[in-house]
């Protein structure tokens, strides 16, 4: 297998990276897909529906990190993000309905109630490079921090 910490693979997305859709009308979304790009604005952003097939952290063999931030917003069910902690471990962040999270850390996601039982709306850049590694392979300070106990 790959060396610990080495990039497993990379992927580059170039604009336009989304389907052409008719404006001012509801968009189609196919249930049961992990990631479905819905629409976008060339060179700026794209949006999609994220519905993880994994049902636990143990089912997430790798984490991904884009070279730009992603905004996650839970819209249905339950989705938990698995975030690299920057020292070779991970922490879990359960998304809350209509409470957006801007993600820059290496991450993956799972639906704790079963495959594809939750959906998050995601906004990301229209052009980016993604790096994928084993969860233990992310050792840098861009990872998650323990939740604060404050208000």
C-alpha cells in the first residue's frame, strides 16, 4: 500500500464543472448518489448534494482536501463529517440542520442512520484540486479542534 502520509491520489476539477440547467426551475436530484453536482457559476462556484454511502467512521478509508474551502449545510437526516485533527487522528462533527459549516480540513462523511439517509447541500469552487489520503496521513495544523464548551 501507499506510504503513511503519502498522497493516495489527486484529482483536478476544471470549469465548467457542473451540468447546464434551466434557470428559475426546480433542479433534479437523484437519490442514492454520494455526490451530485446540481449547478454552478463558471469560474466561481458549484453546488451539489452530498449523501454518504458510509454509515460509520470505520467505513471511511480516506479523507479528501480541496485547495479551497467547502460549505456544508445539512438539509435532511443526519450526516457526520470526519475531520483530520492535524496530528494523524480524526474527530467527528455532526452537522446540524440549517447550521452551515465551512470546511477546510481534510474530511469524509457518513450517515450514522444508514447509507444515504442524510443529505447535505455543499458549495465549493468551480475549479480545484483534491488530495486524498488515509486518515492517519494528514499531519498539519489545518485540522479540526476539539469543540469548545462555551455558549
